[in-house]
């Protein structure tokens, strides 16, 4: 795994495509900073009221739902639509055209 990581880093630097590498490092650093900030808050705040804890958990749940919606569901919708339309057409050609329209 380490060899693949080093080879991919060398490839990114050697080909002159350092823009993507900068974006990856910036995104990774932002994720690290947010995680570290959250850990420091968890260490610093020993007693949290039930209302604050519920609000924080609700916010985290909303963020996870948004991540699932925009990162997984939306890009997977067209392939799933084509797949279901193909499966429906195998059963009944008129149902596929009526239910899904042209894919």
C-alpha cells in the first residue's frame, strides 16, 4: 500500500499536474483541521447539556444525509435508471417505455 502511495505521489509530481495534488492536499488538510477541532472541543467540553448534545447530533446527522445524497445517490441515479429500465424491458417492453421513458 505504501509503495502504491509513493508511486502515485511521484507520478503526480513528475507529470507536472500539480494542480490536482494541491487540491487533494488542501481538501485533506481541511478534513484534518475540522477533525482536530472537533476532538479539541470534545476534550474541552466535559459537561454538555442534553439540548446542546441533541442539537450537535442532529447537525451531524443532517451533514451525513447531505453527504449521502450529493456524493452517492445523485451520481448513481442515471446508471440505476438505465439498469431498471433494462430489467423492466426484459419483462414487458410497453411497461418500460411507459414507466421510464427514453433513457
